[in-house]
C-alpha cells in the first residue's frame, strides 16, 4: 500500500480561490441544471455524461459569452468603486 500524501491547506485554498476552478464550478452547476431540466422533460434520468455532451453542444458557447460579459461588468463596477476600505478607516 502506498501512503496517502496530504496537500498543504494553503495549496487547497489557492486552488479553490483560482478563477479556473471557479469557472469549472459555475459550468458544472449549469450542466447539472440542464441534466435536471432534460431529465424532467423526458421522464427519466439522462445521466451526467449525456447532459454534459448535450449542454456543450447546445449551450456552452452562449453561456461562456454571457458569463464573460457579466464578469467584465462586475470588474468595471469594482474598479469604479475603488479599493475596499477596511472597517473603521477614515
């Protein structure tokens, strides 16, 4: 048996904070929504793989475009608001 190697906590936090991981989670959530909707429509569980392939073919491009636009707007708003001030700062 090989011993399991534990990742440092900071390394896991870095991954969870990364924009790539956040995009993965958001896309996964959309695929799961699509799976639910299509399964309800057809009356049986279509499975994750079928939902994934169907979502990629039908929705991924427009979802990514809309998400990019949404993130750009959020960045612009954040830039206009300036740096965050700490509580109690004058």
